[in-house]
C-alpha cells in the first residue's frame, strides 16, 4: 500500500493505493512482522477501546459546551466566567 495525494472533486486528500507489484510483497514477507494476540477476543477489544477513546476525544468539546450552556445561566454575574 502507498499513501499518495489525490483529488476528490476540488479537494486534495491523501489516499491509499494498493500495488500488485510482487517485489513489494516479497519485501514485506522478509520483514517478518506478524500480528500477535494473547487471546481470541483481544483484537476485537483493542479495536473497541480505540474506537471508544477516539469517540470520547471527539465528543469532549460538545459535551463541555452543553454542560456550560446548562450551568452558566444559573450563575450570578459575579460568578460567571465569561
């Protein structure tokens, strides 16, 4: 696989492209990397945890915004941060 720039409409993006070159496949086999899991469900739980933590990171600004819009109207002008 290669990462290369591409166009989608008028936007420039990075995209993956798959090569069918056998020499690249041989080079990858010589590296000798294998995926090792310690249990049958470990790969699933790892992917699930990455997705959960990523979702929390992406949702955090919205959560803080909605909590702030709920709390700030109840504060007095002296207590208000804004």
